[in-house]
C-alpha cells in the first residue's frame, strides 16, 4: 500500500530525490526470467551511489517483449527484493488501455510506489485520445502516475507542453520524465507545468540548465529513470551522488563540477545512441554484466551489442576504474 493518499500523489512525488535507476531483465539459458538473478541485481543496485529507487519496465527492461504475466512477476519480485529500501516506479505502458489498467492494479497490489505510463506507442493517436487513455488508468489505481515526454523516435508520441497542461487536471498525474533533447523544449515544459507537477529530465546537463534557469522551485531533486549511474561513476568516484546532492541543495556550481566527468562517459555510452533516436538496450545490459549483475541475452527483435560497442564500454569502465580489463575477462572492482 502506498505511503500517501490519492489526493497527496502530486505532493508525494516532489519529496523524492536522487536517481531512479533503470532495471534490466536477466534471462536463464532457456529464455525464462532469472528470478534469483533479478533479486541479486536489486541488492547490487543498493550499492550504486546516488540511487534511491528503481524504474521497472523501461526500454532497458525489454518490456514490449514480455508477457503480461512476466511483467507482473518482475514487478512482484523487485518490490519484494527492494523491501522498502528503494522506491519502485513500475512501467505499465501498453498499446491496450485495459492491459495498462491491469498492470497498474497489479503494481498497486504488489506495493509499488508509483507507475510510469507512456502514451500508447503504436496506432492512431491524438491528444484527446491519449488524454482519455491516461484518465482510464487513473480511474483504477490511486498510485502517482508519471509519463514520458520525448522526441525519441522509438516511443512514437510526444507529449507537448499543451497536452501536459490538460493532463495535470488528472488528480494522480504527478510527473513527467522530460526528454525532448531540446533546451527550449525542456524550458517550455517546465514553464508550462513545472509549478504543478514534477518535470524531471534524466539527462543531468538539462537538469543543470533547469536549476540555473528556474531554481529549485520548478526543478525537482529526483531524476526519473536513468541508466547513467551504472557507467559514469563508481563507489570511488560517486559522481551521480555528488550531482544529486548538489541538485537537492540547489547548488549550481557543485552540480556543474559533478556533471563534467558524467558527460565524458555518457557521451560515449549513451548520448550517441539517443541522438540516433533510440536506446542501446543490449549494450547497457552488457555493462551491467561487467559490473557483476545477472544479464543474459536480449529477446528478439532486439539485436545483441556489437563487439565494437562492447570494447568501447570495457575501455570506458576501465578508465574510470569500475572494471579491470588487464586479464582476458573484465572484472568489476569499484561498482
């Protein structure tokens, strides 16, 4: 059961800070979900600097390749393994509103803290239809609803500031993960609804711009759904934790200092793929394996990471001191 009432959803989301880290889905050799590995991954996530929660059901979880029962199983496993030590936001996106309703109800029963609901990613859609889709899910669950406003082509529908101003009338609609990849687009969204709901960008460079431009009154101290804490830092150099602390304190100078090393690694392992219009799901999964987490293959239609990209990942993680690649196999040393 959530620690807040339905009427408190918007205010509750503003109390969060730090990073909600994405989760990948580990598989056994027969293609089934590696439940024990998933539990171990949650335990290891507790050790990652700056991480205060988990985002279940993102692109990196390969959610569109999972059955509804598998998605529920993953949610139940992660919520149970987190045991209140991490906040859990669960993706309930589907092209079918009834499936999204079913997933939202299941997330609430499992003890999740919030849900992430994207616009349907395929089919005929317009602003009014998408608004009704969100309203239908809000009717069946009291959990805070967040959504994803992005121009990344694989999502297929961009929540504009104009649509967002209509969505905030939904009492449990509480936050937007803003990833327009445009400073003007981000600024327009913060200006439009940032005083009413959480507008959180997972890219620190945009969040720093928001903090310097709007201040803490409009820029929250939580980053809703990021893969970067895996590969831009480690326990010896906890850059994400430094950034999160500076963000919460509203300290632009300290946030900028933490951002510089974050961007060095992010530009090589994240931004270049996003700029092409998508997420390199297989590469991030490979990176988590280098850090000692359970991984396994990706499911079709996702392709395996290329050897060139994997070599680049090993070099980056070695340079920041996360893995030792002096032997034939990379070994995690500072996760």
